[in-house]
């Protein structure tokens, strides 16, 4: 009996240091970083007390801001203003504004990777022409939490620009610290109060350089195998691409990029007759040429800004480390072979004239 | 020598304090003594009329002429008390005492089992008479290798205990140990087989039951064929089977009467519900309070809205609800059903809507406690359900103090405790821990009847093949 | 008495145990991309060492190693080395479980309480005897295998072959050093296998247990490099915990890394309990006073808790020193122990 009491006393000493009731924590959905001569960090709180009262139609989330000279100082300032204990393990998105991205990402990534109370599976988005505070404060009817809305649109939506598993935070940092590759993030902008994703933000090292235009962004997404069902236009014909594969090789001192995809016809001109078998090969050639031009445009545009977003330098380092030097990815010769095979045309035989 | 008739008669009357049911009759030159409460007067009358009709009233040699099934001669005076109380009639002629069996049948008739029911299979159950119980088993095992040995236990009750085993299958060391323990018992009264089970096994070391108590003869016969030993106690409708393992309590033996493919699913569900009944409240407390990241975000927001108005912390709430449910179950067993069913309605009302609407408990806690109790009722043995309760509370305390880490450590302690119990030097977790495929296939999962050809290695070392023939 | 199945399972747990926390991250830090090569060389060395263990076990038959060596100066030297190995292993176990609990599960509890809770479990296992403990870990073995298969199959799709390139990026010296790290971390707990009483030994039991244990470690190393790639894998402190965060079943069950690290705690607990048994046997053979033997377990466990918390766990620099130099210490102790035992066997045979 005495032994049981002793054991129980030892167990009781463990105390309840980590015991957190659900009413004592504030679940934080997203962090936003802005820079305006000093860092401004915003936190979006999901289970505010206001959400539990009233009917579920009028659910709102709350936003807390904190300022400071460095990022860590602003972050701690924001945490101090949260009325309950902040809980970061369900965090879904990190929003970085343009100014903060220009200033530099090293400090932000380093702190968020090392801190043990933050999980590593959130997504990173750059905001263009707005601040993260405004983004967190939009309140749509279907999804009141802005962080969930952003992540859902990018993961499950049917837009042209998407995320996949390689964009989670720790794998993004893995790409960031490798040599020979520069990261690129999705850029968010507000159109008439709604969120739209039209551009990609490219970086050089740790600071933002520029935003790519829409065609280049879509091509970039196609090359990194992220999306399916993207439309490609060539002389009034439109196809949707599925099953796209990219292969990059380094041989004989130049890089060969091979892009293959299957295509489904969505919109055609009036004078196409589907029963003619040579139509498909003609369309295939047409679209292959268009795709090749698009990829070459992407590489030229990104090289103008000294950003190696396709990871060509990393490819050279992986295959032949001896011939790698810094910046070789921007100078090496690239040969692009794109082949698009138009082999499906929906469920009708003829075009409505 | 015994002394004269009058002296014996006086001694018996003195010993029984002239109790009102001691009947002494004198017929010609013989004296008949019997206890009316345990003897059947019809049988006594039959024998008396039979005796008086021999030799026209002159009785010379009673012993050779008596056509009674069970007649013994008493040589020592001390045995008189034993025979009288067991329903025998003493016939004293001259200096010889004879005892004739005229026992009354004061027991129930063979009925359906009350606590261990099954859908298919035989439906007779043991009663309180040892001869009927023995008969029910011997009807199923008609072999000359079935040995039964009798012991008398209890100074004042002199209860007859019968040890049964099949001597060409069972291990001799086991029988030797059981007999040695039986001979060491010195108790004043043995009223039920459960007390005998507690005396024969080590009660203080573990809350788990160490002996199987069964009401069905087909289960006892099955266990005897496996190589275990059975103990039948007079005036008790439960028969003890030794030695017992942990897996014997999870699945009932009446599963053997179904097809193996169908019944394996149910057996797996029983094993899963064993885990659920131990872990459900502890896991809930650990997930809500320490490791909230495992719960998806929408469910988490829902939980936090539900727990808003509740005054207690989750651990205290779980504790209170578990104790309330134990009180409810205990009162449900004891309360006579003829008083009406309003008590159970009251209990359900307390647990259900009223507590939630009054804001004392949260709805999710009711669901967790309901899962715990429903999965615990799937076991057939009451002792096992009660013993799991101790570990359920231990795991709940460990979860409340240290979260998931505490559950791991407390689960480890539970497992070490379970594995270090030994029953007649056979490990308690027998088919799982020193892994034996054959016995595991009899208890944990069922294999097809044509393929189960062998007995287990530990219990039946002598005779392992039980079925021959083609595949 | 230990059965054949329990022997293989115990060896499997012992070989894997020290790789949580210390050895994996140190191995990746020294060898980089080619850590699986060091692992393969280490496995080869370890199989040879397992043969030596099998030979010693066969010679000593049913006695424990502490009873077999007898008396004398050489025997006392062997017992002292056994004591040191037991102390080092127990310290390592306490430090690694409590730092894991401190980093991920219970973030603001003082470390001494976590260590005391682990010591309570070890003491309970000691009190109940070794037979019950061996049965308990035999029951837990399928759980470990199932979790490994689950881990491997769900995370496999996140691997990229590009992360392994450039092949053979490190020089030969660091690969050999990595193989020594792997070797010493697997075979030092293997010395605890000498303390069992078993009647017939076969080499294939040893080899099977060793291959199972180190094979799982090799797969985990391949997974870590394949998912994270080189500079990131060097930066993370507990990479085998981080890859569990990627487990995603049916898009619905996520974030279950806290459940999956249970098996890593079990490995370390096995080493802790067996090391404490070994130390108790050594002390029992030296000290004859009844009172000290009765209270030895509690005093020893409490002392080790205090040492591990206040000497190692309170400052990160001490833990770094532990990681960096511990493999040299363990390698020296175990090799010299085997050498001395072989010398003693030769002397006793004469």
C-alpha cells in the first residue's frame, strides 16, 4: 500500500504544466508579415469568443497586429496581444507582403523552422498590392476563415495555379537552402473584394525580384507538374492538357528539357472536321510549337532577372558536381522539346456550326 | 465397539440437541433414525414397508436382503453425523448400524443458463446438486479415462468437491499441484465455487480472474478435452476450470458452432473493443488537452464551442461520468425488476439530455462514456469487466497528468503487469507471449474444423493429436 | 529462460534503440549524402561482431556472463567494464527519451519529472522480473513492424530521386567514420544480450535480429535523405520525427506523428531495463550485504536521473558533446570488453 502511495505521489508531481483546456487556447490560422519601416505581423484567430455566440451564419475571425524592428520582435509583440494562449499547430498559411519579401526572407524562415511550437506543414503565399491584414479581414459566406479559403482554393480548386505537397514549409525551405535553385511563390491579389491568383513571384536568393505575367506563371505550373486541365491557346483553338511530364537532362554541356502531354480539345474553329484523321496531327504540331515558344519565353524572362527558377544549376550540380559553379544555371544552353498529343475530343463528333 | 442400541440413540439425540426434525422410530427390533429435512419421507416409508415384509416380520440379516441401491455399514461412531446430514437413514439392529440413502431432491431442475447464453448449441445448465452436474458432464464424455476424485472441504459444511480430468491428456504436474493445494485448505465453510477459486489461485497479486467459472456443461467438456481440470462444488451451479488464460475470457466457446469465416470477424471486433474499453476516456482526455493537432480543424472548433459553458476540466468530467455510470450499472443489477422500470429511465435521463442542457457535461463526453461501456459489455465474464476498470482509471489518471506520453508509460506498466502473472507456473498470456499458433487459433481466431487437428503444447503434452483422417 | 523468438525480438529492439536522437543526426552530419553506404559497411562489421557474441554465448552455455567469468583480477576488470557500459547506456536512454518528450510532447514540464516517470516504469519492470518483461516486448513486436510498414508506405511517394544526387559526394574518410558511428551504436546494446540464460544458441538468431534492426534503420536513413535533401537534413535536429509529419492516410488522418513515435520510446525502454538488470547483477556479485542489495535499485535509478538531468540535459552544449564523443567511448568500451572476455575464456579453458 505504501508503495502505491509513493508511486502516486511521484506521478502527481508531474503536475499539469502542459494541460491546456480548449477554452484556454486561441487557434491561429495564419500569420501575415508586412514591412513599412518596421515589421508588422498579423495573426488570424479562428475560435474567437464571438464565433461561438450568435448563429453560425455570422461567424467572424479576429485579427491581431504587432509591430517591431525585427521580425521576431514583431512576432512576440503580436503574441502578447492575444487574449488566450496562442496555439500554432493548426496553422495553414503564411502571407508575406511584397515589401517584406523584398527586404529578405532569411530571418523569417530561420525563426519559423526552428521554433518547436509551430508545425511545418503550412503554405507560403506572397500578397501583391494588398497587405495581409486586409486579406485576413475578408469575410465570405462559404468560408469565413481566410486562411482555410486560400489553402482550399489553391489545393482543391480548379484554377490554373495550384499547390502540391512539395510546397509545404519544410520542403520549401529545403529547396531554398539548396544551391542552384531559386524559389518562386504564388502571388495573391484582390479583385473586387475576391481573392485571385494570377501571378507567380520569383526570388533571387532571399529577396523578391518581380512578378511573372500570367502566361509565364501558367507555363511554370505546367513544367513543375502541379496542375491538370490547364488551357492552352493557339490561333483560336483551345485545348486542355492532362498527364503532363517534364524531363530535364544535362548532356554534352547543355540542358535538354522534354515536355510531353496529352490534350483534349475544348474549343475549335468552325472549319475543323474531326473525322479527318490528319486534323489531329496538325493540331498536335501547332500546339507543340506554341508550347515550345512558351517555355523558351519563360526561361528568357526569368534569366533577365537573374532568377534560376527551374533549377537548372541544381541539375548540373547533381549530375556533374565538378562542372558546377555559381550562376552557371543562368548561362547554360537550353534546348526545349515539347510534344503535345491531341488525342481526345470530348463527347461529340462534330462541331456546331 | 459401538455399544448398545440405546446408547447410540441417546448419543445421537444429544449431539443433535434434540432438534425437531430428527425422527427416531422403533419397529420390532430395529431402530430407524433420519433427519426429516434432508431425507425424503417417501423413500423412507418405502424401505420400511419393504423391510417389514421380509420374513414375515422377523428380520435376521438385514444387509443381505436389502434391495437398496446405496447401503453402507458404519463401523465408527463419528461417521453417523456425516451420513445423517447427507440424507441417509440409519438402521440400527443389534450392534450393527447400516446407512441407507434416502436423499431428498431439494434442488432446481435442469434449466437454461441464466448468465452465459448463446443462440446455438446446447442449452442446459448446471444446478446445485453435484450428482446432476457430474451426470451432465459424464453424458458428454463417455470415456473410462475421465477420472473424478472427491474431497471434503469445510469443517462445518463438509462440502463435497469433485476433481475431474482426462488422464491421458492432462498434465500430471498440474493435477498434483491442485491436489496439494486442496489438501491444505482449512476453512470453516465453503459456500460457493467462487470462494474455492479464490483459495486455489493467488488472489492478491492481480485483479484479473485466474479461474474460469462456467454454467454450461458443453464448455466444461470442451475444456476437459483440451487438457484442463474441472472442479465441481456441491450446492453451487458454477463449475471451476483450471488453469485459465487471458484469452479464454474474451471469446465464448459457443463460437465453435459457427462457420470460421463468419465468426472470425466477430472475434476481431471483440479484441478491438477490448482496446477501446481501456483507452477511450484516456485517449479523449489526452487529445483534447495535450495534443490538439491530431484533431482536424473543423472538429476542433466544434469541440471548443461545445466545451465553452462546462465548468469542469475535461479530466474531472471524465472521472465523474465514469463513476456515475458505474453506480448506474450496479444499481441496475441489484434492483428487482418487479419494482418497475422507472429507475433505469431515471438513470438514462440523468446521463442524457438533462445533464447536457444543464451545462454540467458536454455532449462529446457522453458519447465517449457510452462507447466505453458498450464495448465493455461485449465480454461474457463479469470478473474481467470489473478487472479492466482498475486499468481504465489508471490510464485516465496518466493521461490527465502527462498526455499521450503518460498513456504510453501507463500502457507499458499495464502490459508488464499482465505478462508477469503466472497461473500454476503457466504464463497468463499464454498463446500471445510464448507464441503458440495452435492454441491461438482455438481462442483468438477460429480455424476450420477439419483443420484443427492438434491440441496445445503446454496443456496437453502427452497427447497432441486430436483428429485424424484426410484433409 | 528466454525462448528463441524472444531472443530475436530483443536483439531487434536493442540494435535500433540508440538511433533515436543522437546517432541519426550525427551520422547525417558527418557523411552527408552517402550515409547509407556507411550504414551498409557498418552492417557488415556488425554481423561479424554478432558472430563473436554468438561464440561467447555458446561457450558460457546457461550461465549469465557475470557468473561465468568467475573471480580474479581479469574477472573484476570485465565486471567493471560491464558496469560502465550499463551506466552509459542507461544515461543515454534517459537523456534521449526525456529530450524527445521535452521537445515535442510536454513542452513546459521540468525535465526532472519526465525522467522520474521513466524511472518509475523501469523500476516496475525490474520488480516484476525479466520473464514478464520479455513477454511484454514480444507482444509489442507486431506493433513496431506495422508502424514501420505504415510509415514506409505512406511517406514513400514524397521521395525524390534527385535528392540523392550528386552520388558519392563525401570523401572516403568521412564514410569510414560514419560506418564506425553506425557500428558502435548498434553493437553496444548488443552486449546486453550476454546476460541471458538460454540453452542452445544458433548464429542465425543473432544474424536475423541484427539484420532486422539495422535494416529498418537503413530504410529510415534512405527516407530522410530522399524526402528532405541534403542541406535541410543536416539542419534538422530530429529528422526521423520530422518525416513522420508527412504521413497522410486517405487525406483524412494527418498529424499522427505523436502516435507513431511510441515505438521509438519502446526501444529505448528495453535498453534501459536490460541495462539496469546487468548493473544489478554485477553489483550483486561484488557486494554481499543484504540491505544494500535491497535498496540498490531505487538508489541507482534516482542517481542516474539526477546525473542525466543536471549534467547533460540542462544545457544544449553538453548534449552536443554527448553526441560528438559518445561513439568513441562506446566503441572503446565494447571492443575492450570483448577482448577481455575472449582472453578470460582462453584462460578458463586451460
